C-alpha cells in the first residue's frame, strides 16, 4: 500500500471507530470492499449500519484524501487504478 491508501485506511478506522487489519486493508480495492467490511464489523459487534450512510462517509473521505470531487468516487471505483491513489 502506498502513502495515500495507508492514510485513507487510517481515516476509515478513525471515522468508523474500528481497526482494519493490514491483511484486510491490502485486499480493499474499492469503496464497496470498505463498506462491506464496516457493515460486517458493526454487525459482529451487534450494531446496524446504514449501507448508504457508510458509503457516503467513505466517498467523502476518499475524495478529501485524493483531492477529487465526491461524485468521482463510486462503489466500484478502484482506489489505485481509477482514482489514482498510491
């Protein structure tokens, strides 16, 4: 993982108050992967999460780190290939 993606994972961890293991983070290629992990982790803790709200938070954090418009970030945008994050 490059500096952008490491920073992004740290932002996700802080925003969702959870820890993302390095082995899991390395496999998270799209916002959908992150959203699904967050929802599953919340469920494991006995909490529900609104998938749309989780994605919107991921979208805005990604746009902020990547210096792009939130509309450029879709569920299936690849962080590295499509969004140019290293």
